[in-house]
């Protein structure tokens, strides 16, 4: 898909990855709806983007909304269609993280992760699909994680939500086949943004786990839209481990056993 003049909803817009995605979209002459919970953060992002990209001010609208709330999801779709007349791409980027011993995780945290990481993308997709089907084109982009293919200890809920998002992406892609509406799933590995706590970053440094820059991830998200890449996994050797885990998961069990024990100490550093 060529992104010039395309109308795009971006959730999680002012996060480390989201702000980079928004910047690239504007440079490609797209029109974007920036969605996030905090109005001031959205306004700051919109102002910064307008200063960075010439003649982009009228190509940005902001919607302060919590994607985990049904009324806010309706607001996102209604205001986006009202502002731009149509929507070509929905990028489900908003996410929530939990790094815990699962037996000690509060029920509210578990529920919140499923609301933000799984149910929100599903409901927003459901709401925008009729519009895209009517015009015979569109793209849904779900940003998952390597954790959606390899489940890691101490990230039980987060991994589970990303497995669910990957499964939803695959199912709805098959359901929409031949309609002109495409579905892309992008799975980054760890990224150096505030989304990952200091304890997670320290753990990655201890195990020499590579963490990508948000601009690199943003570039790959954009390329997946432009090239209609159905599934895109980022990072080496992680993308190889994804394949091994799908065929021989017990090998990965053994490979991670020692690291899992050492990783537990970082939970107490939060």
C-alpha cells in the first residue's frame, strides 16, 4: 500500500515506538489519528510532529481515549471517520506489560493486559471492518511480540496476550481473504523504550539480550504495511528461535531453564 494521503488510526501513539511510527507516516504524506490516554501527551506529540514535518499540522488529529473502555473505542472510530471521511489503516499498537511471578500477580493486572493487548485490538478491528469492507480495501496492523510465539517465564500474562493477538490476526486474515482488507502481524523483540521497566532492561543487559531501537521497529511496521507482509518477526536469532519453538518446544525449555532461574531475581528489583 502506498501511504500518501492514506487515513490511519494509530493507538499507543505517544509511546516510544508510536511516536516514531507517526513521524514516518507524516513524512510519507499520510493523515493520522493519534490515540492515547493522556491529552497533554498527545498534544505535545502533535506539536512536535508539526514542527518536524513541514505542512503536516492539518494532517493530524488527536483523540484522548482508553482503548480498554468500550465507550472510548466507539469514540475513536466515530471521530476518526467524522474527521477524515474514511479510514484506510488501523494500527493496533497500544499495549500493557507485566513482569511478575504469575501466582503473585493481581487479578486486576491480568484483566487489564487482556483488555488492552487482546480485546481492544479485536473490538476496534470489529468496528472498522464494515467500513473497510464497504469500500473494498483497508489494512489492519496488529503489533504483537516475539513473546507471542515463545512464552517466557515471569511474563505469563503478557506472553498469553500476545499469543492470543497472533491467533486473532491469523484467523481474521483468513476470514477476510478476498475482500480487499488485509491483516498484518508484526512481532518485535525487546525494545529500548520506557514500556520496558528498568528491571527488564537490566535483565536483558545481564543476559546480553539485544534490544532494538524504537525507530528500527517503527520502520519495520511501516514496511509491513507498504509491502503487505502478513507476518513479520524482528531480530536475530529470535526469529530463528520462533521457528525452532514451533517445532521443538522442549528444546527451548531446556535452553531457557538456567536463564529462567536467574531472571527471577530481577522481579524483586522493580
